[in-house]
C-alpha cells in the first residue's frame, strides 16, 4: 500500500473505487493512510444490481446478459467510477466472496478487478480460496498490486 500511495502522490493522481464483494475494504485501505485526500477522490459500495445500474451507470443489459460478477460489469464499473469522480484511475471489484452464492460456472472466490486509466480499462480475473474474509482481503491486495503495476510499468 505504501508504494502505491507514494506513486499516486508523486504523479499527482486521483483514484476512485467502485466495490461490491469487498464492501469498501479497498477504499478503507486507501483512506487509512494519513493525507489520503491528496489521492483518493470517491468510493462507492454498489452491492446490488440496482445500485450498479442507478448509481454507477452500468448498463442494465450488461448485468442481465453477463451477470453482476463478470468481466463486462467490472469494465463498466471501473470506467464509470473514474468518470463520475473525475479521477485519473477507477478501480472496480465484483465477485463472489462466499460462503454461499457460487455456482459451477461462477464459483465462490471468483473475482473480477477492473482498473480504468487514460482511455483503457484492464480486467483481471481471479479465483481466490479461503473463507469470506480471506477472499475479500486477497482481492484488495490484488487490486492494489494491479494498480501499482500499471502505474510503474513502461508503456
């Protein structure tokens, strides 16, 4: 986390989050840092389909055709939170933390993380193991790593 905060501050970038299964843990981790108002713009917990549609502007057809836990939904969530917040980076998280709610097609531990920056949205699909708390913690760690790698890689 410290490295991500350092890079965000150094580059003068603002980040916004749209979270579902993590329930605000990513936003909480980012704002747990003193001076986080320098880089954290907005966090939304959009747990229900209605919140994703009405607050984040995810297309209703996207959710009904692909599901709330999908690459398509994560992509729209990340791009839309970035635009809504007027931030440089939008991060989305949607998944199934368990212990229930999974299926053969979408098992417990399936998580999509979206990172939208500049004109591109990157999607990362993960299968995490463990109990609900562990899946949520692993998701936040992965999201931080993805953003940091995108900000520090030569593009």
